[in-house]
C-alpha cells in the first residue's frame, strides 16, 4: 500500500517530467469524439518519440478536473480529458523495468479475409 501511494503521488507530479500537458474536449462531444482525442494523443505520443522524448498519458488527472480548472480557467464548455507527462524517461527507475505478460495478437483479434 505505501508503494502504491508513492506511485500515485509521482503520477500527480507528472513523474518528474519537465512538461505537463492537459488535454480538454468540448463537453458537447460524446464517446465517438473521445476516440478522436485518443487518436490525437497517439499521434502526439508517436511524434514525441520521433524526437526522442517520452510521454505518459495520465487519465488520473480527470479526477482532479475542478482543481486543475481552478488554476487553468478553461472555458466552461471544455472538459478535462487527461494529462500527459512529456520529457525523458529514467530508464534506470525500477518502475520502468517492469515487464508484464501480454496476450498475442491472435488471442485478442480476429482477422477476416
């Protein structure tokens, strides 16, 4: 439990990244547009990697939307979607050495020809 709390605190400190981004979406948009935000985030994260930067998308920030909004003062029609930490990964930090088992593509997808 103490380790989980420490990690949660690091999450809310953007894991020490020098740049923290907050991504908003118009409140009138529904789940179909949320997937558009996901595609935007993927593009942003891939572009960062192309420039040798690391990212971490952080949905946890949505829990703190009112606190963030108090500081950033976004238009009322905007909703905080997530945060993104942007910087350089500490490759020696123990959390970055964790490798978990993954299902194969054939286990999670069906390809129809």
